[in-house]
């Protein structure tokens, strides 16, 4: 490595790089040769990677380049560099297109010559599966909705519900775009968040099951299907029995458990359109024929906003969001310390946003 760095940074290396009569080429392999085939071939033929990128790479899966081989082809240098999903090849010579094609074909043809060694090394590698992280997607959306509501409530209180505002000022504010955003923050956002919170929680539980299900449960297809399709409360109490990494089962008398079911019940009422005219009444109004007579008086625009806050309950939805996360924390507390960090049992490549890499 020191000799290589000396060649690249020393005077001889500078003179060589500035030699106008010599051009160098690079090639990026995407579909022609996979990182798996390139690496297993090179490892079988030359042993572990020996290049500078390997030398400086962090002991982590989230590197720009994960491995490289610095080789000699006669007196010329040939470098293979493994990015996440492609292989870069650097030639210490000028390569035309047809030269690159011949190189690729020759490389693939040589796989067969070292096929036995290549296969033996490949059999020692860990096998992981990439699957979509639905929890992350839904949790991010819930977080956005939470921020929208939490930011809007004090503004509504200050800009619309303040007693000193006149009717004329409220009417003028209704014409602004900010008015529409605030309206969405207390109507659409709470409704969407109420529906998504239980989905977010169940996707979190599904993530645990995907990463920590015991092999004997997974191998028994009937038992596995029965477990994953069981009612949520039953699945939660069986997590410690069916999955690895738990110190103790989750108790149903846990206050966070009961608090979460109120979140689920509200979601069910929205999904099924359950409305009780008396229970869900926002206000009482009397009629003389078709003349409405409200018991409470006030500015009509301000009263309209008050009814919206009573109907969609954005402050209550925020409390439900926090309660849902408290329940998630209660589940994480039951993990063994070794499994407390998700990296210990799930993801390998942080740069693959929105996906998880789990052992197959």
C-alpha cells in the first residue's frame, strides 16, 4: 500500500500522469457483470481485496466504495472498485469501445476457469433479502402530519380565535392562501393521521416479525400464517414467544396498551363511518319552523373554526400520535439489550432508502 501511494503521489507518479502521450480509461459495469460475480471471481483468484478504497473504507455498509483490487496486468495497473450496485474498472492504458467489449467477454469467460473456487467462496457469504420498509414510509408521513397540526394550532389560536379580531379582519384573512393551509391542518391532516397511526403501529410490529421471527415458527407455514394473521392484541402478547430478542412478554394490563386501543377505535369509527348524532353533537340549535336559533352567539367565522376544532379534534389527534409512539417504546423496552439497536438484527445498507436488508 505504501509503495502504491508513493507511485501515485511521488514525482514519478506525477510525471507519468502528465505524460501527454498516454491516455487512461475507465469502465463502469452495471448489467454486464454484477458486483457479486466480480467480487467472488476476484476473491477466488487473488484473495481478499487489497486496494486503497478498501484500506480507507469504514467498518460499515454505508460506504461510497466498498472494496477494490489493485492488480498488475503485465506492467500496467488494473483496478476493480466495487460500488453498491456497480463495478468500476480503471485501466492504466487507453481503451477503445471494442477493447472494453473484449475485456468484458474475456472476464466473463474466465469465470468458468475458476468456477469451483468462485462457488466455494460464494457459499461462505451471508445471504440477506432486501424488502420495502413500509413502517419508515408511513412513519415519515405521520411525522409530517403531526408537524403540520402542531404548527397550525397556535397560529389558529392567535390569528383566528383571538377575541380582538373583528369580523372584517376574519373575512379578509379567509381570502389568503395561509387560511387554506390552516383549514387543511385542522380538517384533512387530523383525519389522515387518525387513519394512519394504527397502520404505522402495525407496520412496526410487522417489521419486528419480519426481522426476528424464530426459524422454527417460520418453517412451520401453518403456524406462521396463523400468527401473522391473528388479531393484533393476540399477536402482541405472542411476540416474545414467536420472535427472538425479547426479555419478557408484553403485558395486556400495560397502560400504554389500553391507551392505544382508543386510537384504534377512533380509526375504526372513521373507516366505518360510525356517527352517533347525540354523542358526536357539536352544538345544540333550536328551530322555529326553518329559522335556526343557536343558544351560543359569536362571530360566525370564529364559531365556524371552533366547530371544526370540536369536530376534527386536532389537539386530541396529536395526543394520540404521542401515545402510539409511547406504546412502540414500551415494546422496545422489552427487548434484550443486544437487540435494542435495529442494526443488530435488520438493516445492513443505510444508503438504500426506504428498504431494509434482512437475513434470508
